C-alpha cells in the first residue's frame, strides 16, 4: 500500500508512515482479489489432480525394494498394504532419512514394517485441494494417500498440487 501523502510503500495495518509520519489509521485496507487460484484451491477436488497410481508393497518387502521403485518412478513414497489390500502404512523419503541411521543392517534386510509410518492420514478423491494443503501443513506431510472404500487409489503430494496450480491458475 502507498502512503496518501508521500507515496511511500507501507504494510497494511501500520498506523504511521515511516517516511513522513502521517497518520495512516484512516486508510482502508483493500479486500483481497478472489481469482482463479482462490477457486482452484478452495473448490477443486483432489480428483482434478489426476493423482498417479501409488506404488504398493507389503510389510515384508525390503526398504531396498521400496527405494528402488521410488527412484524408478520418481515418487517420494510407497504405500504399504496388509494381507487384505488394506492400507497399513506409508514409507517416505523422510522415513528413509530419519529412521535408517547408522548402525542399522543393510537395506535389503530391513522390512518396511520396521520403518514405515503406520496408519497414515488419508484423503478421499472428493476432498478439496485446500483440505489436502491444510492436512499437509498441520501434519508436516508431503505425501498423503487417497483412498476409495478403504483401498488406496492414488496419493497427493505437494509437488502434484504445485504442478496443478501452475498449469491451471494462469
């Protein structure tokens, strides 16, 4: 915003202009513009992201196998399934860094069940992008599985959301 007296740029909510000391309490703060980006984030469901099919592995699969598939597909996570195809956990790049430090056996010998994040938060295809961003921010996540009737059908990543916004917001 600009000071009406001297044109100096100030932050909304300042009471006095730092340049000319004019009273700014009477200057009204403009309403934010609500455009296409606002609509994308608040209204579009996750189904609009065309989320990729997840890589799925079993609890007994090795961390080495998970890392191999994550590299091959350029994904930051794999979903870990139980005997009935239900989601039991998620294994991410962050799990790799935090849980597999010095003193552990080779990655070929470590099963995913030992290092995965169990019972991850999930989203549905009809949840909004805003809801996904909120969950990611509050939980500190970068990947969240998308489920339909309890079965994983995709995953949302911060990279996927940013790519969608970049392609559609302009």
